[in-house]
């Protein structure tokens, strides 16, 4: 009953997927008022688009079926992964959990290398700084 009341208070319908939010480690890493203000500007967002490796996409426009193998290799070698939406907006994908990300224990590479060139729908916390759109996703921890 308490969970139902909490969901309704948060504007969620019963059975609905919970809205993404910043993790405890991310909130803890916001050490200054400026950091906390920046986090407060983030918003939950769900997007649909093609998985790309950001390096080849921004450098040469590479994407699609013909670039799956190269893109997967780039992402597995440490290049960032992104999603290009139908209106050609690029979102950089990052693990949301701050401390595990910082410590090399949260990574999106393997999961998204396997999805390279395909269309996916993902939900996370979105930010925009200096014209860079980033979607922070809960990442597998290792």
C-alpha cells in the first residue's frame, strides 16, 4: 500500500516503469552547490534511435549495417557509444552510477557493441552542457 501511495505521489501509474533518477553515488559526488544545481537540471528522458560509435559517427558520418563491425570494435576499444535519433540528434551514452563509472566498474561497451547499428529505445537521465547531449543509463557493474 505504501509503495502504491509513493508511486501516485510521484505521478506514476501502478505497473508503470519507475522514472529514472540520479543514483546515490551520483548524488553523493555532487559535493558543491554548483554540482547539486547541475544535477537538478537533469531530466528523465526516453529516446529511440540507432546505436553508433561516437568517434566514427562524428568524424566520418559512419553508421548503419555497413559499420556494425567497425563500430563494435571502436566501442570495445574505449570509444564512446551514442544514439542518433530520427531527427539526427546525437546523445552520448554514459553509465549513470558515478563512483562505479569513475572506478572502472560500470561500462556500457559490451552491451552496446552487440547492438551497434540497430535501433533501440532507452531511458535515463539527460543533460546538456556546451551543446553536448548526454543520456546517463544504469550500467551493468563488474
